[in-house]
């Protein structure tokens, strides 16, 4: 028996970037636990990753290249060799480039792996090829845009400061499902005497753990923040001294916007009673160091950037930034800690090629011309399930003249429409370097088990494709470890020589932003810019969402579940079976009005499509809202369509993000 324990990192799109200890026996990962020495994880791991070995060694794993033998979508393939797969891809691409130009080729990837090398492995190749570029903005760019409009390049506070707060507000984040370590820190603050409040659109498990929960209408969080600031100004509980020294434009905000944002007016917009808004505003103003942890879901509306910008005004108006434990955390940015341009290689482009939004893939595959997209290369993503307007995406994937290649671990919804499928490694089978976006730590990892079957990692495949396309560039001869060394080769303001040494040893390291996030505002004016004349809207104000549609009175919330991550983990039978089926949760009042009963098969519909659900009637969902959790694979659901058959390709007000939560539907029985 050969048994060893290896240190590695969770590769999934989660802000915590957990440290893992993987017990390996005879080449198999037999046990996964949280690393107790990791600064964020401290031994605590989510239920998905505790059973990561079931994903890595799943009987569903693809182990050889495949060539389509049936119709698109049928999932019928025949095994081929890697040499044949690379030759077929490159031969087809050469013809397409000759006939239509390289921009007829479109890559599609996102965050199936968060490693800096493997996630970005295709950028240099497609830049050198001259292919179309993908605008990767499906998650939360509106959050970044809203923060930047107010705070510029000011770094985020350390999430650990939450434990020093006397009032923690988890706003638009189901931390029990998506950020378990933020939940742990919130409980730590509570044990020290802090109040824990939750603001969300329905009663999540996170809300159950709070002292008090406030349920707002979807997309109306900004109205609540405006009403709170109206109350604070009216009651004289703003910090005028802090504002005078640190804030630009508050006087105009106070005179032009806040008078029209009374609790009475905003109550109708956000759905909270006037007296509750008043109470919440006073509690926030009375706290010495209130800490707001902002989620990403509330940014996925037509007004998402403005919502973040508005809520982020609260600590500026209250002066919470003065005190440790006070402020707001949207997320951290550690991109400046590593020279990513040395991996993405924008310099390989002879000229900038066209940019295609990943949120509008359906339109790109069906309507985009000059040139038409003739080939799609998908890696570590599953757009047939996760992209908006699923019906349009699938119509595009069904095109006979679209040559689709998918590099994947499993036969996903997207892989079923591919012409060629290439088997991908898991994170335990390749090296990479990871950085966090919910903290300031980073870690380098090596492979801890042998490669399963004929799987190859992203960088290996792009090296083969570069060779096949005769791209004569020394960069494509580097190994993964050599690319990692480029990223950590030199010291900078974030990484000392000691940190680089520890990274090389595979340790998790804590980095430090180059500037302080408190009272050192990295904006053009050097102050928090409530007034920002560079923005289309110079002042934060109330903006509507997209989803008001005649005939579709219910607001659909596609929410998270602790048992999956977007469309990942549905290969694990146990996790999937715990979800039972694709459920739509509805308030008893709405169900009664439609003559529906618990357990009914129902259809949610709008102008984009129809989706079958099993109904769950519950008081946890406010009237007027319906909720579904997770992004199911089509093989496990009736009708073959998931929640994104109902979401649109419209973009957010800033950052060109997705509006996946900005959805109006009607629901009827089957």
C-alpha cells in the first residue's frame, strides 16, 4: 500500500480558493479534507469538495478523444487518437481561416478552473491565431464597475476584519452556500457581540442563521440603501467630518437625490415596510464599525452596477471606514500581484480582433456576421447550460456548418453538440498557480495523482494545437511549470522573495495590497467619489431593472445551492440526488392564485422559452418571487431545458455583465 498526503487547492470558481489535503493511495484520491494551515480554509471545507475524489475518479470521466458519429446533441461519438483529433481540428481551421478569416473562430471559456495558467492557457494561442476574442463577463463585472465608479482602484479590506465588527450585514450573499468562511467569520463576530443581519430576496439558510433577515424585491437593493441614507441625513447621523475630509460630491447627492428617496417612497419599490427601513437605517448608523459583505447575485440585473455603487456609499456616509471592522467588502483583486500579461500575451495580436460577449453567445452563433462564427472551441465551461438564452445557444450549436470542439472532463450539455470532444484533466492531475478573489492568499500546486486515461490539461492541448497550426513561437514550447515560474519569478510590492520561495514550496501565502484600503483612496480626486462626472450617471440614483414585462408578473431568481456550483458537480450522484429534482419554490399566495399544489409539475415561461419544474410551496419565498437553485444538466431534467432558457442576453448597466437574475415569468400547471 502506497499512501501519501498532498497539499493542493480547490480549482473551482469560489471566492475562498480553499487549501486541500488529499490522501492518495495507489494513484487514487481516497480522501479530501480542508487544510488546517491554510489562512482562509483553516480545516473547513464545503460538502462538494469533501467528496472531490468522486468527481476525479467518476465513471463518467472522458478518457479518450471522441469524434461525433450521430446527430448534434445526440451524444453519439467514436474514439479517435490524439494525433487524429489535433489533425482534424487544425485541418478544419486552416480551411476556415483561408475562406472566412481567423475571426470566424471563437473561443469560449470561463472559470471551470481558476488556476492562472490553465484558466488562461488559450489566450496566447487564439491571439496568435487572430481569432475572435471572448468578453468574459458572465459573473460579476457589474460589481467591479460599481465599486470602481465610487472607489476607483482602492483595494478591498481584508475579509478577516469582519470578526472585529459590531454589526455584520450579509447583503445579497447566501454565504452558507457560496462563501462558508465568510459565514464562519460572521459567526465569530456574533460570538464577540456583533449583530448579524441578512438582506436577500428570499429566506436562505444564511438568513436562518442571522439575528434578523430583511427580504427585498429582486433588483431593488439600491432603493433600500438610498432610503437608509435619507433617514441618516434626516436624523443627523451621518459623519460630516469624515465626509468633508474624504468624500467628493456628497452635497449634491444630499440635495439632488436623497430628498426623493424617503422610506415611504422606497418602501413601495423595495418591498420593505417603512418602519423596517427606518429601524435598519438607525441600527446601521448607530454601529461603530458596521461591516457589509456584498454578494454577486444582486449585480446580475439591469441596474447591477448602480446597485453596488449605491450600497457602497453607506460606509462613506456613516464614516464606518474610520474603524477596523467597518466598511464594505465586494471582493478582493489580486491580479496586480502577478504579471498576467506574460501568460495572456496580448502582444501576439497583429491588431485587436473583434470582441464577442460570452453573455450573447446565442446571438453570436445565430446572428453575428462579417464573418459568421464557423468554429467554436469550448474549454472549462458549459455554455449550453450556463449561458443566457439557452434556446438561442442550442440553436447555434445545432448548426451543421458550425465546427465545435469541446475540451472537457464529462459529457456535458455542450459536449453533446461537439464535433470533437477532448478529454481534460482534473486539478489533481496538473500543476497550476492559484490566487484568491475573496482574500489575499495564493498557492502553487503540482499534480498529486497520475493522469486518468488519455486526458490532457489545457496548456498541453494548446501546445499541440500551436504545433499543428505551425505557430512558430518559442512561448508555445514552455512547460506549465516554466509558465508558473514566469508568474512568480520576480519580487514586487505584493510578493517578497520569501513569499516567492514559499510559493515554490507549495505553501499557501498571504499577500498584502500595495496600499491601505482605509483613507488612502485610489481615485482621480483622492477621495471617495459619490460625484463622478466620468460616469453616464454622475450621482448614485435609483435605476429600474429590465424584468418588468406585461403578462409575466413573477420575478424568477436563479439561485445557488450548497450541493452544486453553477453546472459543476452534477456528475456526483449523491450530491445530485440530495437535490432530488429541479424545483421551483413559490409562495402559497401565488400558488393559490394559480390553483397549484405542492409537488405539481409546472412550467415557468416567458417570451424566451418554457422550463419544466417540480413545485415546492413555501413561506420562505415572498409573494411575487419564485426561486430555483442550481443549473441542472439536461439529461437529469424533463423537457431538456434548464433555467437559462428563461434568462436573456441583455447586459448590465456597467461592466457588460449578465442579467441572469433579472427575469420575469409566469407559471402554470402542466
